[in-house]
């Protein structure tokens, strides 16, 4: 299971995306675009996940 939290990326926001990797990427991208006005690419979100895992 994968998890991304808005708060971990500098937002004062309690949004958390959980699930399989593709689902988390899509949910996090949709949220950040709609709520924060930032359109992250899938590649950028994948980099967030890799850094979080220490890779």
C-alpha cells in the first residue's frame, strides 16, 4: 500500500492518498490541482514516492 500526505510536501492540508501506486498518483494529482492549483506530472509524483521510500 502506498500513501502520500499533502502535509509532507509543504501544504497545510490534511489530505492523504492511500492505495495502490497508480491510484495514489492519480488521487494526489487531482487533489493538488483542484485544491492547491498545482499540476504535478505523474513523473513528479513518482519521484515523491521514491524519495519517501529512500530510493
